[in-house]
C-alpha cells in the first residue's frame, strides 16, 4: 500500500512496508545505539575483563554461520547475498528465553549473553553499512555529513534538550534515505551524539537515559511487533518441496542452529585456552554451551537483513529465507532452554549452597 508525505514540491512516496522497515526501524536502531553508547561508557563494556570473552564469542558466532551458509550456497552468486542472515542474534528473544529460568540463572551468565548480543549488533550494523548499500549519492552524503557536524556541536555545547537532536536526526534520516546507505543507520549515528551526562563529572539529568527509557515501550510494543508482522509472513500456497527445503533456507537454518552454537562456544573455548579471556566462576562450560545455543535465535535482525538481501528489489525468488530463520531460531530456543534447564542448579540446590555459605 503506497503512503505519500508531501510538503509543497517535496514528495516522499513509499510502500507501507518500506515506511516500517526504513522509518520505524530507525527508532529501533536509535535505541540500539543508545544502549551501545551507555554500555561502552559506564556499563559492562567499559571493563576490559568483561569484554574479551563475549567479544571473542560474538566473532565466532558471526564467522561460522556465514561459512556454513557459504557451504550450502556458494555455487549461486545471487543467493550469496543472504550470507549475513544467520550471523545475527536477537537479544530480546534470547534474554527472554533465558529469563524463563528465573533466579536459577547466575547474573554473570545474563551479562555474558547481553554483552555478546551487543557485540553481535555492532557486527550486524557494520555489515549492513558495508554490504547492503545501493548506489551512493554524493550530495546526500554531504548533507548527512553536515548533520553530523551539527550534532557534534550540539553535543560539545552540552545541549540537554532532545528536540534539537531529533530535528537534526530527521534531516539526517532523509539524507541517508536518499544516499544509498541504509536509512536505519541514521538512528545509530544520532545515538552517538546524544549526551549521556550534561556535567563532565557525572550527576544531573541524562538525556541519553531519558530518551532510551522513552523509546523502550514504543519499540517493544509497537515497532518490533509491526516489523515482525509485515516481514515474517511465509507464503505456503502452492509451495513445493524445493521452495521449503531450498539451500538458502537450509543454509540459514543450519547457520543459526548449528553455526551459532559451534562458533560462539569454540571461539570462547579457544580464548580461554589461550588465556586472552576468563570464565566467570558461576558459569560452567555446560551453561556456556547452553547460552551459545540461545545465540542462534536471530529473529528480528535476521529478518531485517533478509529483507535487505532479497526483498528490496521486487524480484521473485524460488525460496523463502524466513523459513530457515523461524526454524533455526525455534530450534535454538527449545534446545538451548532444555540444556540450561538441565545444567543449571535447581532452586533447592541454590538454597542449600547459600545456607552452607552463611554457616561458614
């Protein structure tokens, strides 16, 4: 359904699907960018000792799934455009599945999964910026660069009002929309200039945290459901076995379910053996492997990359990569949850351990 915004001679017309994917999802990427900046400055990613293990795991969780996809699809350059689909982890779904185990999950395991997913998001953003861009428009990029200069001036001037940032961010989004670089990246760029603190030594209001708080509800209950609703529908009418079991679907599903768990766990194990990372005391190798399986839940970001790879040109393909995304993500959720349920100590065991420690 076409939706048009016109002001005088300015006319911007796109299908509703594109308004959601290029417009509303910019708010999602803005929220991701705000969370990244906060974590790097004062969160878990500000401490080197907390960074190495999830960073190494995230690297393996991107390399191995991409290689498995390549193994299934390297003979066709057209379908190789989807190589990045299985490299993504859906942080919201993965943490949601992990939270089903309640207080049995040690805090360090939640921190590991959150940190790994953040690094995974950074990787996905870089991949989108480099590999999923159209023909670049120099004039639009110059406008975008000018917007970044204005945002930098606002930031160093310690401007606390959010409206100037959002107004310049809107112009930045329009410029990115016309530049050939995917428009949603404007959200990440805008987030980098929102001040975390107005005073150099802390204290006072935080425009970044306030905006992050305000965006959470809209993103969680409106934007992501709308995105999933319009992007995850699979047409099975008249579908053949080739359509369902195409190498693209298999490559995506195997990449998410098999590639993610092997890549994350193997690279973490190598990092520990090489003494460039350390395993927190409360995390066992079994629970680490369980979380590695959960990293194969790639729903939101995988759907987004799949849309960029195969659904932006209007071409019709004899496959649907979303079958692989949903099957791979579902298997990762079920198997990962089952393994963690079995490996993590029960509430009774935790209670007994706490009582024994208090007696000592």
